[in-house]
C-alpha cells in the first residue's frame, strides 16, 4: 500500500500507535458492529461457521476498498524524503524495522500464532489452530453466564499490514444469533509477535442459551485478504468442562 495514497488516513491512524512490541503499532479504535438476536452469544470467539450467508458476501464486497498501487516497504520509506512531517510519521510507524531485510516484498504476511480464552478464576483455554481451519468439535466449552475474553498473538512479515480486523459470526440451529467486527489496526513487520486482547464478554444463560453453536472466525486486512479462517463448533453448558 502506497504511503502517499494513505497519507491523511495514515496520520490519523498513527495517533493510535503503540510503542511496545506487544501492543500493535496501531491499536486502532475498536469498531464493534454487534448484531444480536434472541440469545446473545460470545462476541469474540466465533465468526460465522458452517453456514455462509449472502449478507456476509455482500458486506465483504460492499466494504472492499480500492487501494492504490502497492509499493515495497523500501520504496515507501524512500518516497517524499523532503517532507519532514511525513518522514517522521513513517519512522514512527516503521519503528526499528530493518528495511534492507524486508524491503523487497510487496505483500504483507500475517500469521496467527496462538488463540486463548481467558476467564477470571479459570485456567486459560489454549485453542489449537489446525492447518485446515477446521478443529475437532466442539473446539471449546463455555459456562453459561460466565465472563471471558479472547487473547491472540500474531506475527507480521514482509510489509506493513493495514486495517487488520477480526470478524466473528455465530449460529445456533442454522439461525445467525451474533455477528461482530473489530478493527485491530496497522502493524509493521518485526521479529517479535504482537498481542491483542478482545473486550470482555458474558456468555448467555438459561435453558434456551445452552447447547451447541457453529461459528466462523476470520482475520482480514483492509482489502479483505484473509490470513486465517476457522470454522468450528462450541458448546455453552451449565458448568465448566472438567480439566
């Protein structure tokens, strides 16, 4: 993505830059689009599952942004050297990136390294990430009425990824009961992984909330390139699953 084309947006985005290596360089404002029907289901762990809807396809096509010509990281850094404010912004965004090591690659590479469910007073639930994106069923079990949130780590290589977002949709008995999207931000390549934690949520409770759900989770960037898609099922039960 060309820095010149994204100058205005980039300067605004850089205001959210996180200095530490564990928080993304741009932990952007959370944009959460929450759609809940009868049974409110965890917003952070699931994103549409076995059932693909026309609404989803239309949403992705409608929100697709037409980007300018891509540049390598090295080309982006070399442009507009005489613009002092733009140069400082680029340095802030890129941080300690070794331009010579990654500057010839056009496409960013984002790899999700780990996914965990954290709940107060409980051991973390570490979720295995299968290569085919289809973990065994159920992928995890949550207790009704419990508080929890999702934590994940990821690594960025080759080039800057912009507009990285997490989307999640959940169904029960074939009916969509929850859908959300959270913007994570822009991140430059670095050797150490980034860490992001989603907002805390509460699982629904009651006899109608308990049962099995199907879901799909995606990690995408601002031109809808998908870095990870997971289709899975999970259960909400009266009690936690025995460890």
